[in-house]
């Protein structure tokens, strides 16, 4: 079942110390700014919730996992301030995922583009189906994956970031993404994925929550500068989206 709500949907269900956080949007589970803000706040609240040991991040439906930022909002940007604010949406979410006291497990059932790849990279552990191909198409429309690049590089390495970013027209399959470290495991279908996710999150949620919190800090050591870095990157994207090149590329893309 997928949502028909224009600004998308976000639901949380907490059971046995596992918070399942599901987002959805009729445009291939893309993110308008309002939905990114809601996701940021929800992760912040779950970080402090004593009834939660682990967060499972997933999206609706069986097609795309996430199509990145809202294209409709992107083409409406007409000044530097609104551009920086738009691109700061994913910066805010990645930073709250980074500082969240709870480990975040990603369930990736389908194709993922742009900011969606950044979301998966910001998960502490991710599992996927073999339909979960990835693409960073930003250069093809005159901008770049600058905000999410630190998360992708941290998880996959600079070579994989270069290959994804520069081959902006190419999909990389789920097994390539696993080989590069984005996914821990890849399954042939959603049923097998969900079976393993249930086992894995149940085991993780049964561990000492203090040990899990310390492990989270260990995994993200050395990323404190992201508090500023990601917003500097958002400003770069916000400037590029106003260029004539990008405006023309977006107009072609819209057609």
C-alpha cells in the first residue's frame, strides 16, 4: 500500500524495543522538504526514547526505495537562501542519523537515487534485495551529490563515490553496492529480506543498550565536522541550482 498524500507519509511503530520508521510518497518515495523535516524530528525523538534500542528505516510499497529530493520543489528554487534551505533537508537528516543514540538499520527493497543513497549510507547497517540498484544522477542535471558525498565516501570509499558521481547516467546493481560496502547482505526477494531483517533486528535489540550506544559512537568517530560541512555543501548546491546550465537541464528533464 502506498500513500497518496501530497507531502508524503511517515509512520512509527515500536515493538520489542525496535522502532520501525516507514516513509512514503506517491512520487517514488521521494522527499519534499516537509517530509524530511518530519523524518529528522522523528529520529531525534527516537534517539531519546528508552523503549527503543534499534531503529529500522524502510519505505512504502514494492517499487522504488527512495527517489531522493522532490523534483517539483527543486525546479521552484529561485534564490540562494531557498536553495541552501532545500539542500539542507538531507543534511539535517544525515546529521541526526549520525548523532542518534540508537543504531539504524536500513531495509532497501528497490531502486534508490541521489539523496536516497545518502540515507542508506547514513544507516549503520543496511540489507537489500537484488532490485536495490543505486544511482547518483546529480551531475546530469547540473548540480552534484555534495551534501551526501561525505556519507557515501565514509561507507563506500572515495573510488566508489567517484564512480557513482561521474557515471551519473548509470545504475549500479545491488551486488556492486554490497561489494563496495553500502549493503551488508543482498537477498533475491522481499520475503527473504524481511525474514532476515526480523532475525537481525531482534538480536540487535536484545543486546545491552549502553553497549549499542557506545558502538554507535565508535562507528561515527571523526565525523563531528559534518555539523558544519554538510551545510557548506548545501550552499554549494543551492548556488549551482540557480545557474543557467542547471535551469536548462531541469527544464529538459521536466519535459
